C-alpha cells in the first residue's frame, strides 16, 4: 500500500472534497493546487498520475490534526467538525457552468420501443435470419 492509497482512503473515509483537502494542507503551511491533488487520486496507469510523496502526506496528516482537533489555544471537538462536513455535503448547491447556467442533468430514462403493426398485405421481415454454422465438420 503506497501513499496514494492511504490518501484516497482518508479522503473517502472523511468525505472530503478537493477544495477541503487544499484548505487542510494550507493549515500546515503547504500550498497545493486542485489539479495536483487530482493527479494523486488518478489510477496508476493514467498518463497524468503522480506519486504522492511523503512530504505531501505528512503535511496533510498534520493539517488534518489541526482541522479536527484545533490548536492548543483554540481546541475543537472532532465529532462536531465531521458532522459539519456531512451537513455541508448534503446542502451543497448544484454545480453550474461558467456562464451561470445549471450543469447538464443526467439523461432521462428512455421510453420503451413500441412495435408498430405490419402493413396490410406485406409479410413481416424476420429479425433474425437463418444462420448456417460452419464449425469444421464436413456434412
């Protein structure tokens, strides 16, 4: 198990988005872009995949401690922070495009195909033709 796997599992377990991870890393005075974060979470065979170094994971864990527990001067309750993250995910606004229009929705379910009756006097064309298999035996 490498650093990328650990990072992925922490992201899923704590239900963190990329922007939240970037904020957590900034708590440990480590700045990283969302694109660089996305490279850590890609499949290993993807061309833009990047190995997560020890320094990135270490800074993420240090920032996570500050994010969940707070500092000595200003302590926090970790369960309350996790609950806030869950509430933020539930009340997230729908994504919009750059021009302010709502993002494209998933396509609606297709209606079942309705077979039409064959025209009078015409023989229906068979859907499946008779097939002769040649499997190597001479008959």
